C-alpha cells in the first residue's frame, strides 16, 4: 500500500500471532521461495498464512497520493 511513498524509520520488532519474527531489524525465520502467477517471491516459512500478491496501485495508494 505504501509503494512509491517516502518512509522514515523501520520496524525494529515484528510479532506474528504472538511470536517474534523480526528482532533488531533482522528476520528470524527461514526464507523460502513462493511462486504466484508465475512470479517468484521470497517469503517466510510455510504455515504462517497464505501469500497473496498485492496490487501496487490500488485504491488505498490513490487516496494516500491525494492527501
């Protein structure tokens, strides 16, 4: 949703369903490749949900660009 927008800072710690997956800016899990619609993405380990590729210029992006 924030693709193309300037961002300041970064997440230091990220929790996923009560488990720490990023600590001090580093991903703690195993990185695997996920293929969706013929495009290869790097994703987290299986069992953490279903990967759904987003649309880079959706309604949320358009509304943010207007403000």
